[in-house]
DNA sequence: TTGCGCAGCTAACAGCGTTAGCCTTACGCT
DNA sequence: AGCGTAAGGCTAACGCTGTTAGCTGCGCAA
């Protein structure tokens, strides 16, 4: 229907999949800079150099996680849009974005900050993961602005940049209101 | 008047100021992960361990740069608001934010991503640097949303996350329109 | 003149990603 | 049955990182 098909995923040997899973666990449990090749190997019961039999280098391990992150984020956003009438798409999209990002903070950061390893990613995955913003706004520039807003909100929330005691639910609502009131060809106001 | 006084700065010995200046140059010219203690020392004609006579550790050097970054960003934003009538504050603020961040990308990233070294920062500096968003919107939650939007835009632009050929001027305009049309107690629409 | 402290130095350590080279195991083919 | 090969582990080591300990020389103050 309105949600295009998810792009093909990069094939992964069974052992590579195990390593990626262990890396993901390490990333979420101990944070980005404790995801080291030696710690990853230890979690798998092997030594660090053995990892290089399965991944070219650390960046390739991270690229595998980025691929997972984009695929899962894309699936969550497309699913959120599927359940909602056109008028309520922006708030639904923002809620799903926030929920998914905060549920996987390490993965979110890895996939969305710093340079994207585009060469190691399946073609079309990035666009597919971002397309819900275009589906929710019907206008490319407003879609990019909405995406930027959601990204900024999540990062500032993860980094504890908002003043203590901020009611972020209300902040997300204020942003949702701003983006539904404006520009979108099909969205009536949601006070 | 409406712009409060800038908070006091942390005192810095002459040598510490030289080191911070060299660190800033290194950060902007060669990027965040080429800002190493050895490279910094070499630029100053000394050896890395000597730096520890002036800064407790690398994090303290970075904290000095974060302080500079917040003070300068705050000054730029307050200045931008001072030149503009109430109605045009949001677009003026966003334009100044973008211009300043893109002019000092390394410093911007250092100061706004990852955990803030709040303990090493002068009290009130962070709030002062962020207060222009409150002055521009007159509503705390919309202010935080606007800030998040600007932050997300800058980061995605710096990280080249937008599709090739995106006209980001138009995206910034779309966001400015969304945030001026909505909520703000004093802002009429700016088509 | 004596003493002190500032600001440099070398040597070294642990941890990082990564490479080279070795060895064992398992499997397919003749 | 035996051989060849490839997969997937291993150790040792390199150059890089931040950081510490301890030494040295210079300048200033009492």
C-alpha cells in the first residue's frame, strides 16, 4: 500500500550474526566506548584477532549494527503510520520515533550520529527508514524539518541536555502541534 | 534590557589560554579525533605530559573549549535577537544559530553532543546560551522544541545525512514557518 | 645565598585497533 | 583411506591513545 517494501538485507553468516548480536548487547549494556574488539571477543569466548575472520574491521561490525538499527526504526515508523488516519500521522510518527529511539539508545546513537557508512549499507535502506516522514507530511521540506526536530529532541533527551524537571511530554506535544498546524497538505489543526 | 548579562567566565592562566587556543585550532582544522594530547603538545612545541601541568586531563581541555563555545554561541544568538522586531525573532534566531554552528563545526559538535561537563562550567552559562530560544518564543515548551529542531538540523547537515541535492535553505524555512505559525504569543504568520 | 615552585623533560604502563603467522579441525575429493 | 584445503581459532607484536611517576633546570623571593 502506502508503505513500500523493506529493502533487502545484507546476508550474514551464522557466526557473523552471533558476533553482531553480541556487539549489540555490549553497546546497549555498557555504552558506545566500551564496545571494543577485545570486550566483544571476550563476550564470545574468543580473542580479539579472531573477530577479523568474520568482519573486516570494527567499522564493519558497527555497520552491521547500523543496518539493524535503520531496518528496525524504519519498520517501527511504517507500522506506526499504518495504524492511524491521515490527520493524526505527525503525532503518531513522533511518538513512535521517540519510543523506539529511547528503547534502544545505544543503537540509535550509533546509527544516527557521525558519518554514515553508506558504502556498507544496502541501497535504499536509508531512504526507506526515513520515508515515513514524507508520508506524514506530504511535503519534502517539512518532512526533513520534522525529522530534524525528532532527531534533535531524542539526542538532547538522551544527553540530558534539557533543564532538570522539564516536562518533555509537553515539549514533544508543542513540536507536534507546530508541525501539524503548518504546511502539511492534509492535516487539520490538533489543539 | 531583555538580554541578561553574560555569566562570569572561568579564569585561565596565560599558558592555559594558549593551550586552549591551540586545541581549538586543532579541533577545527583536523577534527575531533585528531585532537590528541600528543598532537596538541606538538603544536605548542612541548611534549604531551607537560600539558598536565596546566590541565587536569584531556576532558578539562575539552571543557575549556565547551565553555568558549557556549559563550560565543550565546553571544551570537543574543545579538541576533537584539537587531530584530519581536515578529521576526524565530527566523532571525534560526539563521544565526545555523550560521554560527556551521562556521565552527568542530566546536559546535564538541559542545552539544555527548555528556556536558557541567561541573567544570561556570554556573548559568548553559542557561544563558539557551535563553534566546525562550526570548524568541515566549513559551518554554515551544522554546525547547525550537532549540531541538535547530540542533537536529545542524547535526544532520554537518553529518551529511540529508539526501544529495536537498535544498536546506528551504528546509530551514519550512521549520521556521512551522514554529512561527504555532503557539508563540506574539508572532504573526510569515509566509 | 638558599630555597621553592613552576614548567618542562623521559620512561613507562595499560588499553585500543589491527596485522602477521601459526595450528588444529572438519570436510570434500580422488 | 588419505590427501588438500579452507575455516576459525590462537599468540606475539606494532603503533597509537591517555596518563603517571619522577627528574631537571630556571627564576624569583626571603
